[in-house]
C-alpha cells in the first residue's frame, strides 16, 4: 500500500471523490483551484491509490500555536465508502505521525464533527484524546 503526495493537477483531481465523501458541500469546479491555493499556503494532500483512483486521502499542514507549539494539523481524512474498513485511514494517520516525528514535532491535532462516531473510534484507537471543544461563529454583514 503506497502513500503518495498529490503534487500535480492529475494527482489532486484523483483525490476529488474521497474529498467529496467528506466535504459534500464542495463544488467540483472550485475544488482544484482551492486545493492549489491551499498547497501554496502549506497544505499537503496525501493519498492511497487503488485501481487508478484515490480511495483514501489525508490533508494536513504544519502549524505553531502558543498553547501546544509546533504541530501537524489534519484538515481532512476521508476514505471512499466502498473502501472503508481496510485500514487505509489508519495507514494515512501513521504516515502523518511519522512525518511529525521526523520533523521533531510532539503533537498531531485534528477537529472532527460530533456525529462522526466511526472516525472518533479510529482517532481514540490511534491515541488521540478529546482535548477541547471547537467553536465556530458564522459572521453576517448585518451584525455590528
């Protein structure tokens, strides 16, 4: 099982279905330019390919915060529905853990939707702990 970094347009487009499984609100027309811009900002997109399609993806970036220092933040982790249960997401997490160790980082972080119970089981089995709540406020133009 080979893990590859998406660096070309072809690689990024290969990851579309797995990304869409996690982010169904995304429009395909916006996908490529958005990921290319994110890559320019430090985002990395890795994938596992089977039968010429990315069956599982992980998107991550290097960050530094005052509360936990340098860490890798996982933005996206998704496996196509028909490829789940084969260990792909776990292998991608291990891949990121190894990168973090090689870079001397002590922490890998992620946020997960409260309803994603299968994902939570994986994260807990991989040693993640629930360390905080993530709050979001959507801003509107009519607020002062």
